[in-house]
C-alpha cells in the first residue's frame, strides 16, 4: 500500500505527538523501576490504542482518497451529521473529544504529575480519539504507579 503526501504528513505529525509524550515522560520507563513493569491493564490499553490507530487511519485515509480536494476538517465534520444516527454519534464525538477530553487529560494529568498532558488532545486530532484516550489511560496508570513507588517526588 502506498500513502499520499497528506497521509504521510498526518502520520508523521501523529507519530511526532506520540514520541513527544514518551520523551516528556521518559522517567516512567527508565531505570531499575521502569514503571514497576507492565501490567495487564496497561497492555490492554496499548492493544486498544494500536487497534484504534490502525482502524481510524484506515477510514480517515479512505475519506481523504474519496473526497480529494473537498476533504478537510469542516467537510469531515459536516459528514457526521448526514442523518440522525450519525449525528447522535457525531455530537458525542465532538463534545467528548473537543471539550471533555482536553479538560480531563489536563486536569487529571496535572493531579497525577503526568507531563505535558495537553498533548493528548493534539494527538487525538492527528491520530484517533480512541488512540489518544487509550494512550492517556496507559500513561496515567503508569504515572500513578510511579507516584506510589516514589512518594517523595
């Protein structure tokens, strides 16, 4: 499968957001503690995130190919409201991803000590909402376990 320039651009930006999140929180994966090992819950979060990324990019790239020059954020969003069933899902997606997700990741990220937690919202725009959601859950879980192992920091 070959990718177009715009697809490669979105993939590069999406992967950059992932790399930045991991670089900014590298302490959670380093040293003898290394996050206390990986838990089954964390594995589930990562498996779900990879599935969400693959499925999301598959459909988003199909959208880009089908609509060509018309493709864009505004056009994509209007397609969420083509009938009542899709509008119900569309309004949920918009409210959850654009309002609640950034509030939650920033507030909870600060509470737990997760660095640059605003980036999960940016990540959700160029990868997939479900991907960013699952990565946040995995990283926050690891951060909370790190906090228990390092109570003085």
